C-alpha cells in the first residue's frame, strides 16, 4: 500500500537511521543473545546517541520528537527484537514519562537529562506477584514517618530493574496509589532477574523486593491515584501498537526471501499457490495494521486521540503480528525452529508483548466499556 508516501522526509530519515542501526548492531548477534538470554547492555549508550530515550518528551534534555516518529522508531527496533524495543519503552514511555508528567521540577531536572543521555537507566514498578491486570489491589505500601517514607512490598516482571539507577515504584498511601522515585542503591532495594523465560530472552525482567526508607522529596507530587501509572502505560501501549508490526514485517521479509530461494519439487517454494496465499494474507493484514498505527499516531500528534483507541490498536496489532509470525514460520518448515530465522523468535516474544501493558482480555473490556457503557472488569 506504499504507506511510506504518508511519511514526511523527517520521518523517513528517522526510519532509515533506526533501520540501519538494527541492521548493523542487532541482526548479526540477536540469535546468540536470544540463545544465551543476554540483554546487550552495550547497545544502551548507542540507543541514547540515536535520541531514542524519552524521544516523545519535550524539555529537560529530551528529544521532543512526534508521536509518529516515536512509533516509526519502535517498529524498526522491534524488527530486530521485541526485547530491544522494550528497553526504549521501559526507559522512556514508563520511567521517564512518570517523572516528566508527575514529578517535581527538582526530580525532572535531576533525572530526565541524565536518562535521555543514557547516563541513568530507569525502571517502573507497578506489577506485583499477585497484581497484574488489577493494580488497584497492589500490596506495596508507603507509610509517612517523621523523617520521610517507609516503603515495603514486592514487584514482579519489572524491566531493567537489576541494571537500573532509579526505580519508579507505585505504592498505596492510605489506600491511594502514589508514585515514588527510588534510587536503586537505596538500602533495602533488591532486584533479581527472572530466569528460564521462554519469551523475551534477549531482555531483562526482574523481581523487586522493597524495604526502603526515603526522604519526603521522593514522592511524585502530581496525579495521585491510578491515573498516574495509567498515563505511562498508555504511552507504552501506543508504542507497542507500532512496534509489534516490526516483528511481523521482519517475519514476512524472511519468509519471502526463504520461499524465493528454497527449491521444492524442482521449483521455488514461492511459486506454489498455498505459499503465495500465506504471503498475500500476511501482507494484507500487515498493511491494515500499519494504517491503523499511522492513524493512531496522527491523531495523537493532533491532540485528538481517545484512550480507548490505544486499546483498539494494541489489541488488534498484537493479535495480527503474532499470527503473521506464526504463519511465516510455517513457510520455513523445520528450519523455522532454529535461531537462523527470526519468525518463531518474534512469535515467542509477542506472547509477552500481547500480555504486558494490558492483556488481550483487558483491552477487549476497555473497548467493550466504550461500546456499551458498562464496565465488565469485576
């Protein structure tokens, strides 16, 4: 559908820049990183140099790029691997956005420039062992004391936590959810990487244990309540609606190349009707999803985006992407289960992507609430 014709020259230049970074720095090594469950932390400063950390935020040393530019960058990164796009999401859409939207001027001036430059890495502690889709039931609590705050509890599936310099931790204060800026060298903060993952292996998710004392200034002063973390989650969900399509597009490109060069019954695999049907179906669905993401981005830049529309795109595009990756794998036959080819790795990663920042079920009910006026969450 030649969707690039809708991009500005600046957007095309960014796409080329990030695509070249992925070709040079990610594709030659990603199979090994996935095999060994290694997050390539050496790439983080290079991501910062590209202006990818907090790229949608303005001021405080942040790049201030458009929503569409941010989405394009996420699509190109996830064409390399979902785990690397997640780094940008955790750092920028979650941790930096929390400080940018809800922090004090002191917190913004201290942390955001350093995080944009990649000199400080952040994480975002909302999910708990027993509170994923229902964060209102979190058990982490913060109690005000004469010299500050005492924060206790546990968090799970927290990206980048074991290498982070600062954690945004959400806790209950007298029954209301509030955010806290917690330097990770604070005594009583412990982050442990989660091992034996079958998805997002070239990434880093952690358990966090908390028994920390913090100064009065650690609390995020603005937007108490669940609106605080949800504002950040919506930024991450928006990026996912674009990013998942990078995994899908890469899988199609791999399948196209393989089918063109694989000889079966003395003919290229791509010459068979069933193979062509798979390829056509995948490309049609990808183009529809890309147009949805672009419409979402243009609406966001115009200030016309409604929150349920993010749920529509996150739900639809993750669902589309994972089916494309699975179908692309079938074209590769047995070779498709090896690390030499990306579709099954992408499909495995997308099992996580469709789960975090709101499961399929949660986003279905958000859209259902919009359609019917009835909240069916409980």
